[in-house]
C-alpha cells in the first residue's frame, strides 16, 4: 500500500506477542453466520538498523499493526466491507535515513489523520455489487472508502507487507503513486483469463496540502501452462494537476505513470516476479524509473509447502530531487507455524545516492510475527 499522505505506547514486540496469544486463545471461527464473517491480521516486527552515516541513531525498534475486518453479504451478489487499522509505534520508519519505507505496514502515524481527512483508524468501508453474466464473466462495482492497491498493481510474490517482503518497493511500485484509504469507486471486470480494473479516487491532501484526484486502470491476463500460472499486468495511473511543479515556477502539475507487474510460477518450487515503472517528471518526483524483480522459493523443497523464501532486488533512479538513485536488496525466510501463525526473518541492504551529500548505506534485520485470521 502506497503514498497514504498521511495507540498504544510501549514495547511493540512484547505487545504483538500478547496480541497473538490472546487471539489464539479467543478465536473460535471466521464465519459468524452464512452472511457475516470477520478476519484480519495482527503483525509485529522487531528491527535492527545499522547505517554508515553520521548522526543516524543505529539500533533496534519495534512496531505492531492490528487490522480487523468484517464482511456482510446480505445477498449473494452484494457485499458490505470494512477494515480498521490500529498500531503501536512506527518501527524504523521514522528514524531511517533512507527514502524508501523500511516496513510498508500501516503503523502508528499512518492510521491517524488519514490523508488529512481528520479520520483515524477506519481504513476502508465500501459496498460492492457483482453482475454475474456467466460462470466466467463478471463485473463488480464498488464504492466508498477504498484502497487503490486492492485493485491495481497486484502480484503473487511481491504485494503483501505482512507475509512477504517488508520494504515498500517490493509491495507496490513507488513510481506508480498508488493511493490508499480515501473516497472513490472501482470496477472489476473479468472474462475468462482476461480482466480489467479501474479506480477513481478523491484524496484529501498530498505533501503540498492540496486535495487531488487519482485515476488508475489495470489490464491483466492470466496464463496457465505446464510450468504453472502466470499473471501479466499493465497499469496506467494519473492524478489531477495539484502537485508541485518541478521547475519551482508556474502552475501545478499532474503525476502520470505506467507500471508493469508480472509473476510466473516455474514448476512446484520456483516462482519469479518482475515490476517495472516509469513516470513523467513535470512534477516533483523522487524517482522516474523503477526496475525490480526477484524469486520465490517454496518450502516444498524441504517438505513444508507453507514455508517460503523470497529474494528481491530493486533499483530506482532519474528523479528531479537531490536523490540520484536508490538500491535495495531484500531476502526473507518465512516459517508457517500453523494455519494462523507465521514467523519471518528478513534482511535488507539499502543505498541512497544523494547528490553532493553523504550517501546513506546500511542494512536492516527484522523478525516479524504474523497472525492471519
């Protein structure tokens, strides 16, 4: 989840352990009735930062994110959905010297005054109606408070900050400027292996304090071969003319971007992903180009199909700020403890090349515990 433009205090890692065991002791099911269900995620991370730069406070930080959600289906083709976000602490995100977010979860600052709307904790609340023309032909229409990344820039191996990579560059394309948690509508059309999703949103404010509109369209094709399933997506995104002009003079400019997001399974063990991004530079942008990709290795190789290893590498460059380029490598190993709980060990190495200044470079080690219910 990206570019949200915009509690509990204390030891976040201890808090998440308490939450996990409390959930394990009290959860009795997901479907309350045939029409009403609850779910969500509880995740906590302990992280250690080591950076080769003067003035940066190395050391550990912890954070916890809790996101309960509920779904009510009054009719077979109608759904009412709401998701809430609560968090303790911000982890390394507020102390890191790097331009990219270390953990792309919705942490303490992210769930307060969301997009300048003076709204706390309510992340999404929408209604959806689905037209079923046939078994393989459907059209869903949604409206309310939505998250654009629920509809565009999907990826099987690099799209979940709670169960896959932590760094934001491997969750969604930073160059795509995808927005979350504001008023809008979405359409999801699928016909066999071909699909198209569209999003329109009105966002409270950006970094300049301006209200703006966001538009995105994704075209996707699902390919089934003897190797396994592949998904190939092209996404176009654009905003209204409400962002700072890169020249510092004249009228405000829009953000416009194109993104490719591919994932492909290669047999039972190996999967791969590729995400490429490009955006216009008339407005102030941190990066113009994104190149990222990586591998997913299934735990089938050691006899545990629910485990996996992820390896990713990303390079971003050619923006129009003082940051020339960013390089990120990340690797994680995820151990599924049971159907609910998982533990992840994660390692990131980051370099920012800043024009005329000391370049921050260093590594982050994280231990993440997650409960999906």
